[in-house]
């Protein structure tokens, strides 16, 4: 009898291990601190990408297309695959697609390019604060208050985060 019970327990443990315990893990809720950190990293990365990436010496090249001056992106983000890979570290696929469209990325001679624009910001993301506006299991919206330089004023953003399976929390929408 003892042998039968032991075999039964072993089979039960094997089945539970092989098939999972039947419970799905819910994503860990995003804290206000995590929300600020992800938004800060995204703001820095977004600005770097809007500046064409991080160029090596002699890599920066421009051209004119339809009367608009463009610059080729830096080598580390100069293909759709490389750029999307970088974007997906911080934003959802939907937000990445919107970012590329809104900022005029084009393919020229097989390399990604964008209109030449100067980017600067006095927003102090590293000391931003966040409060939860909406919270669901896999989607959260925060209001982020970001100080502006030395002005003692701030800008407010509503940022929606979405939990992406196998990736974690990503920014899905970013509105002023």
C-alpha cells in the first residue's frame, strides 16, 4: 500500500510540474516609482532617437528628399528591425508604430532616415512624480508631473502602461 501511495504522489507531482499548477500569474502591479523610471528612460531614449541615435565619428550624413532635409539614422538604429527592437524595450508595438509615423521616418537607399530637427528639453524627468489614475490587471494609467527646469512650474502627462507578455510593462500612450 505504501508503494502505491508513493507512486501516486510521484505521478501527481509529475503532472503538476509538467502541466503547471493551473494558475496563471498576474503581472506585478506597476508602482508610481516604476512608472516614473520607465517614462524617464523612454523620454531619454525617445530624444536620442529623434536626434538620429548615437552617431560614431563621421557617420552623420544628410540628404534632401522632396524639399526636406533628412539625416540617416546612426548605425545601431538604421534599419526598421533595429529601430523597432530599441523601441520595444520601452513601448508597445502600437506606440512604436505611432512614434515612427509621427516623426517622419523613411527608408532611403535601404537605410532609415528622418527629417533633421533639433531636440532639446528642460523637463526634469528624474524628479517627476506619479499618481495612479486608472488601474486594471494589465493596463494602468498614471498622471506624471514633471518639473520644468528652474521655473518652479511643471508639465503634466497622462501615461498609459500596458503589460506585454514575456516583456513586462511598456508605455502604450503618452499624452500631455
